[in-house]
């Protein structure tokens, strides 16, 4: 087997990446030079639709289309992919007049798209095209044509879709983000579509993982330390909150406080003499990923969660956050 020259391989990688970067730079410039108006019109058409966004494309454009549909669906735009070949054999029934179609074809003359184009015109379904050929059938029939710059492919033969598919997927991402921002899509909305895996864990709120009710280690101001240590030990969080007569949290006693006040009469002291006043606390609307970062910076292992009246309503331990994969 021929020996592979490392410098040739690395030079090939640099050349390919550089070529695709140049394509993206052309796309970036196009938004300010001709592509901006139709991009806005595409966003307005998709956002204004009462139905769904139907994404379609053949070959590599189809693979890109599937990714774009998935990104849109996960960011608040109801979208799914319809294969153009299957559309001609019954799947056109999935497309309704209230929908909008986003069709991808670099040449704009993909044969398999002809039935979807004809269907969209017959039933007045909104049609957005992503193509590089403004004179193509797809571009001229579309309600909005997003014409991409004809950038050089990274493939040295100029045949394999490389730069072109990178530009398609980037424009699809730009559409998804513009729609997301125009709808005011929040992290909480995002979590609704990403409940599983690492991303779901990071977007979990403390109210979803915190311990409540009888699980909270609480004592009142004036309680003897002997009783406070029993309360602290029985709950296993390594701390206990001290509340006033109104139930507001005024301090916390941790393992560290016990070590700092270790002496023969510790058990007879009142909690007010040992507790740390103005402890670090959080609200239940804090994200798990933010909470674990806060705990790391504060060098603590447990956090009390307070309501608007400064009353403890929950507690979360670092192990709770690690268990769900928030770190």
C-alpha cells in the first residue's frame, strides 16, 4: 500500500476548509447584496403559515433538508421532511394548502421535484426555493427564491457537493434562528423539545429536581445545636436551614460551621450563634447547569431554594445535578 504523505493530507484539509469558508463568506456578503429581501420574505411567509413547513430535496440536498427540518422542528417551527420521490407516490397527501414548502436543489432542475412544484402551484401552497440558479424552474415557480452564490466546490473535480451543501445548511440554520428569534423562543420552550440526553439535563430547572416538603432540613431560630445536628444528620444534605418566626430563612449551618465552632459546649449553643448569616440561595427558576456552575464557584455542595418571600421551598445537592447529567 502506498504511504500517505501527512503534509499532503493536511494541505488537502486546509484547502477544503478554506474553500468552504470562502463560500460562506460569499453567502454572508449576499445577505447584504440581493439575498436579504427574499430571506426576509421567506421568514415572513413561513412564520405566517397556519400549517407546517414541508422541507424537501433530492440526493445531498435531501440529506441537508432533513437536517434543516430537524433544526426547525426543535426550535419552534413545526416542520418535517417529505422525500420528493415518495411524494409522487402518495405522500403529496401529507401537504395541505395551509403549509409552506421549502425545496432545496442546487441546479433548480431536479426532476423528482417537478410533482411537488406542480402540486404547490395547483393548490396554492407557499413555495420557498433554495437554489443557485435564478433562471431554473424551481426559482421561477417559487413564491420566494433564495439564490445562493455559485461558489467553488471543495471537491477538486468540482463534482461532489461540498461547499454547496455547507451553504445550504448554513442558510437553513439562519432561517431557523431568525424564526426562533422572531417568535421569542425561550430556553424553556427549547427544553420542551429536548427532554432527554445531555441537552435536556442542562435545560432542566431546579424546580424539577429539588427536594421539597419533609425532605427539607429546617430548624427555628433559638433551637439548641444538639437538636439542629439531629435534624441535619437525618436528612443527609450536610446542612440545615435556620428560619425566623415568619418562616423566612435567616441562616444556614453546614459541616464547615460545625468544624469552625467545635468545642465542649457546642451542643448547648443556640443555632443563631453558629449559623452563617446571608447564605447563598437560589430561585427554583434557575437552570440546573447554572446551579452547578454557581455551586462550583461558591465551593458548596448544597443549595437552598427560596420563594419570593425568602422562605425555603426546596434544596438541591450537587449529586442531584450530577445524576441527571447537568455537569
